[in-house]
């Protein structure tokens, strides 16, 4: 399939495979042309603090050129039959997988996550692209009689922009590319200044598959996002990132009434009931607390354990956490890499600094490594801190977890909901009926019973309260890139 589509675009393939692509040089993609800028910048490898390669610093002129190309391509792309658009998504996924090893290594170098987790993210990105090729938004006949037919249909918005965070740059780019392009929109990607490299290579690869102007990318500094959100000829912004920045994005978009999807931060509670099989669930709880150095919006951030099993559960969790090797993600056996950047390092460090100041009791960890390079923290569990502690009320976005006791069901549900965020939450119990009843009372966009952080491309994902506006993925995610149109057809 890749060979057929590439030939149709006038590209050359070798034995049906994606053309060779280097992973040393990084440029913008505007109208399918590789471009750079007079000024460049670089990010830092968080495991070594050594500089990564230079990338462009886009200007307003670059933004205008990309938006103009996207606008020119929008109408023709929307008229490409939907099945052909989906075929290109599959071809794009297959081309990415041909470079799986290169993308995974580059991701570890720029983001810091262990190579095995980076490889998994590349696979997930391809999975999301292919999954959306199987989804449809058919016209719905709302009403029909001898006189008339009323149809609900969905039309592409036009030019969209996706702002990608630094924790999952490949997956979250693919998770926006797939619904935007499959519904007939054009898309401009803005990667995080901390992790531009994989996204630049993704779109460079995409130019071999998609027509000019359909998929573009601009790398830049902190001023690039505002240029895009304020641009009068962009129809939608899909933003994943912090609550603070999300509010600024929303304010900027309001000036031109852009459509907007926000996926923001969370402070996910996990409620552990007294009847759980501790030995069985401890590996899951540990993994779901410290995966990606806890830099995932839906990691377990507050662990509520029933007082009857608290001591035994905490001891078992400490032993499991001791198994996690901390280090450079390229080294064998590493599970916890560095936090991604110096800004995040300094933020997480304030929680570690508070341990002696606030009298918190670490069950494990709590002390920073001495005289080492890189933005590393040891996986740390705080034993039953006060409910009003920063470590409980805020989202550290780093590997430090509060474990708290509970005994009353109504009280623990109230505490779990006592936050401005509402992204994810879970209940763990051998009594599934009880756990489900408790879970239905939790105020979050995704709720799990006896699990946490399960996601799938066909399942809508979004937050309640300050954790976001709108949803991504699934048919809801497709609709988020469309205008709804009600069509009344009178037969006589």
C-alpha cells in the first residue's frame, strides 16, 4: 500500500519501503518542503544534560506560510474520498513502523523515557493511526416520511492546529493527526520546544504520503504557540498540556471564536478497598504510579488505601518499588528515567525539599542523588501525609506519590473528588459490584475498576472540571474536528 500511494504522489520507493531518512537533521515542513530558519535552538537530553541537535525557531512569516498552504489544501483534501484518506493514514503508520528503532532511540534521547517504553509509544502511535482508519461518521437520518427527510452530517472544520506536550510526543501527535486528517481537515503540528525531534521526523515522513499543505509542522520557542492560537485563519486548536497554559490557549482562541479541545492536567485518585488481593495488584499499582517517571496526566497521583490493610499494602508496595531501576533510558533494565526538563526538575524538587520542612515520612526514596548528571529522582512514596499537604492537593508530575489511609466509603469518595481536576480515577476491590458503585460516584472523565490508565483509540478521552474541555479519540474525537450540519430535504 505504501508503494502505491507514494508513487501516486510522485515519490520513489525501494522495494515498496519508505525512502531513507536521516535522524540527524531536523527541519520544519511547510507545504511539503523541508525548511529551516536563520535562528535555531536545541533542547537537552534529560539523562545527560547534553545538547541535542539544532531545530528551527519559526517566525510569524513561517506561520503565515504554513497556514496559507493549509488553507489552500483544505478544500481539495476534504473532497478526497474518505476511504482514500484512511488508506493514507495506514500507509503513514506502516512507514513509521519501518523506522520504529530509530524513532524509539530518538524519543529516549529527547524525552528520557526508557527505550522499551519509547518503543511501545511508537507502536501505539501506529495503532492509533490505523484504528482511526476503521472509524466512520456516517450521516444519520433523524426523521423521514413521505414529505421530508432530516439528516445530521459532519463537515470538516478546515485548518486545524495540534499543540503537542513533551511527555508523549509521538502518541499524542498521532492521536491528533488521525482524526483531523481522516475527517478531511488539514493540520499544523506544533511540538513542545522540549521535544521537537520525533514530531519533526514524523511529519517529514508524512510529506511522502500526504499532499502538500495537508500535514505540516513548525518548531519554535515559547512565542510560537500564541502566534498559532491567535491566527485568524486557523479554525481549531487541539491542545494537550498544563492547566495554566490551557487557560491562556482558551483566552487566545476566544478572540477569533476558534473551536477548541483542551486535555489538561489531573490529580488521579486510586481507592484500594480492604478485600483486594494485595500480592496480585501490587505490581500494577507500582507500575501505574511510576511509569514514565510519573510524567503522565493519568498516572495514580493519590493512593487511598483502606486502614485495615494499609501497613501490609504499603510494605508490599515499597518492596515492589525497590525493583525499579533508575537511570539513562538507553541502559538495560531501566524503568524510571529522568524527568524531561530542567523546569520540571525544579518543580518536582520543591516537593522533595518539603519532606523535611513539612515532616513528611518517606516510606521509600525521598533523597536526591548526589553529584550526578541528569534530571533524576528516586521513586518516592510519602507515608500518610496530611490531606491538605501540597503533595496531596497538587500534581507533582514526577515520581513522588502520597499514600493515605481511609475507612469510610463516603468520606474517601468525597476526598477523591475534592479537587479542581477530574481526569482519571480508579477503585480496586474483589467485589466488582461494590467497586463499580463507588466508581460511578467519582468525578472524572475516565474511571476504571481494578485497573488504571487504560486507553484505546476507539474510547473517548477527556477531563471533567479543570482537566479539560471536550474529548479526543473515538467517534467523539472525530466529531470534535467537524461542524455538525442538520439538513432538511423536502421531497415535494
